[in-house]
C-alpha cells in the first residue's frame, strides 16, 4: 500500500512542507538533519534528555499549531507520537530527532 501524507494541504504558515510523498522538511530547531529534511521509513535517533533510541520515522504532520512526529522504536516496536510547538524558536528542546548523516557531520 503506498504511503499518503497525513496532511495533504498544510496552511501557508505550516512548518511542515512535503517535497515528495515520503520526504518532509520540518523547519523547527528540534529536527536535527541536513536541511531539516525527514524521510518516512528511514532510521533516526530520538533524543530525550540523556536517553537516545534508534527509531523509524512513520509519519509527520502539522495540526493545531503543533508538529506531530510518529516514530517506532526499532528495538521494542513501540509506536509513539511526539508533539512539538510550531511557534517554538528557542535552543532548548525537550526532545529532538537526528538523522544519522547529521550526527556523522558533527564529527567531521
């Protein structure tokens, strides 16, 4: 079954922009990836405090001034929906999602 984005018509002020059916740009500080791009089905590191977990990205959508990120823990299979404010512009985040390319670029 082909993947269909959760939100087909985001508002003009949306922080979530689909650039292809599986690739999303999320312009918020808690997304740590090259050019803030996320790809549905790809692995990421979910960071919360000092806890780091390998996850698979299942979905991303923008609703009610929040960006929702649906992930699946690669070890336990647990599915979680993370929520972050679309209005947040600070540097300290409760959680973040990092791509492996982004993490590798920090060491170069």
